[in-house]
C-alpha cells in the first residue's frame, strides 16, 4: 500500500522508519511518500500562506501550492486512483472503521495543514476530512501519522501475528479484555485463576465477558453500534446482575 503525505514538514515522518512500520517499509509492504507544497511556490521565500480576506488573526494556507502538490502526485502515480483526506479539526473523528476502509485501498493521500488553516477552496480537492478528535493541534502531521499507523498495522504481514489486529480494542467494536503476564502475583494483585486453568473455552468466555464489561464501563456508546450475539447479551445480563 502507498501512503502519500502533503506536508510542510516532511522530516516529521522520519519516525515511520522505526518499529514495525519501518520494518514493513523496508520489506516493501508499504511505501510512504512525502511532498512539500513549498516546492511549488515561485518566490524566494517559498511562501505558502497569506493573510485572510476580511481580516483576522493568523495566516491561511494558499490553495495554489497544495493543488500543485496534489497534481504532481497524480502524475507521479501515473494517474492511478487515490483517496484524498484532509486532516483538519473540522473533520469527522478518525476511527477504527476508517482504518479498515483505508486498508483496502492501493493509495491513500493525506493533506496536512498548519497555521490558521486551509483556504476553503482546498477542500474541493479532497474526498473527505478527518480529525483525531475535538481538540486542536499545531498541524495535521500528528493526525496523519496516526492514520498511517492505524491503517498499516491492518495490512497482511505488517504485524508478526495477525491475530493481534483482530483481538485488540475496537477491532470488533468493543474494548479489549484485560491482559496479564508474569509474574503471577504483583504487589498483592494476582492473575485471575481462569487464565491459568488451561481451559481454552472458559478463557475465551472470560475474555469476551471482560471485553463487554470494560466497554460497558468505559465506552457504553460503543455497545449501541456493536454487533452483539445472543451469548453477548446473556453475558451483559450476567454483568448487570453482578453490580
């Protein structure tokens, strides 16, 4: 899969050379290409922003350099299709469902903003707008990194054990069950007996129940959208009777 990033700070994406994403890059599983709109400016200062029409504080990113950067990527790609995403606080909140959808693409193009934001006309150049949540960052690069990592880890071969991608929080719309490792007792807290029983069916049931419990306690709104089986609903009834 190919990730394209339009950014004023390409160096911020060097972190993708580390860890499993870096390993996937070196193995040719994913490709990350960055391009700066400054390359498509025509003044000695490489200006990409200007004062807003109508007055106001801050500087607004000009549409020309960003449009030229996107056009350049299209040519470099040979006209092959891509899905363009604008990273902005005004966008819908990025979620695991977005990552799953993006992981089916051949190319994903991420456009990162800075300063006061984008000229409104840049929005017509993209397919959707996303944010990390209801807060404001200095730029879209952190959001782009999150999108790349969340998407890349779903690609076959990126994780050493693909089950890791299916067992974790949000993989099936629920939060993940509690995890334990050695030592068996730590500061007076003991690993649940069921996890040391060797009874795989009982362990699976415990994990599912605790996943439901944790979701109910921490993110109850997720249960409304989750696809719950009759067994899940019975487990929720058990949880309710225990409180």
